[in-house]
C-alpha cells in the first residue's frame, strides 16, 4: 500500500513538471473532522483546518467549517456548508473570508471499487460581510471526479481530479484552476479514521500562475 501511494505521488509530480508556472513553497495541511449522525439520512459535521506555507514554516490559513448533510438515495447525497476563513495576505495580516456552498454528490460502488462525482456551487466574500472593505461575493462552480478502492476493512486508497470554474469574474478563463489528489485512509474502528493526502493545485490562464503542493494529514471521528 505504501508503494502504491508513493507511485501515485510520483506520477502527479511528473505530470506537473510539464506545466509552466511559478511554484509556491510546500504547504502542510492538518484537519479534524467531527461528524454526528442524526439518523440514517441526516448528519452534521464540524471541521477545523490549519495550513502552513513557506515550506511549512509559517501559518497561512485557518478554516472553520459547519455543514449539514443529507442522503437522498443510495447513490445520491447533498450538503450545505458555512465556512469562516482566516487567510494570511502578502502584508502578513490575516484577512477574514466567508464562504457558503452547496454540493451534490453521486457515488457508485462495485466489489470494493467506488466511482464518485461532485458538483459544488460556492460564493466567497473577502473581508467580512458587514465591513466596508468587503468584496464579493465571487461565485465558483467546482466539478470533481474520483475513484477509490477499499483494500480491506482498514485500508482505502483513491485519486480524484477537480476543475474550478469562475462564474461572475469575466476577466478569468472558463476554467482557471485544477487540482489532482491522491489519498490513503486507514480506519482504526467504526468511529475513527486517518487520512494521508497529497495534492497538486495548478492555476491556469493567468499572467503569473502558481502551483501549490500540499501534503495533509486529517483525522475523522464519527458517532
């Protein structure tokens, strides 16, 4: 399993090597996700994210996410998220941002394999909604396709690709970012699991596009 994850990560690095962009420093990402199952169809989640950039030496972003999730059918579900974000700007000051997004998910499973698709619609406000310096909302649609394999009760590995589409920013290209991810998840028991994630996020069609390399470790607790 470790060898498989290493090969996936190497493939992503080689793919990105052919892209022309300015490379940002390596980013570390940690998160804690708490989910409460209200009943068979409804659940609520609280997630705390922390990210460090400049080769993981400086705090970059804090994210607080509250969501409500609903399973529509065996294969379809949807969710509504409210996110409060504190992100460091170039002047070393942290800026408040607010995001509201809705996502529709489809998932089909066969013999341990799972294929998924996600359509996410979001609005982002910079500077806080009630402040004079507020900007936005800026709307995006994000579409993600993924495939994963359950190896046994404890281990699952997967990959996904995601496109970012700005909706009310005509100066941007129709697709201005994409993201590739690989992951390994280890489930300790019915309540607790650990994620190990590697991501490459590439900006497109900009005068000075960036490439973000992100390695994350996350903990999920469900009850």
